[in-house]
C-alpha cells in the first residue's frame, strides 16, 4: 500500500474481544464466589441465630416470626 514517506505504517484495528472475554470471566468468578458464600452463610446456624436474635429484639418486627426460625 502506498503512503507518503515519513508516515508510520497504518495500524490495524485492535479487537476488543479479549478484553470483553476477560471482563466477563472476572464477573463470572465474582458472581460464583458470592453465590457460594451466600449459600454457606445461610446454612450457618450461627448466622441464622444472630439474625433471629436481632429480629426478635426489634420491636417493630416482634409480631412477625423470624424467617430463619426452624419450623416447630
């Protein structure tokens, strides 16, 4: 391709696909870690007890049962 002397060679367009794939991969890892952490947290009896203790100590929510309270 002809170009005037002293001009740098024409630069071809750089694809954004690798950056998009890396960004999506990173977002997917973050979502997976948050979901697994949430499941582990919800299944923790200490977490459920602390939520129910806070729930029962709040006078506004005293009429409604704690959502994590085991059914009796």
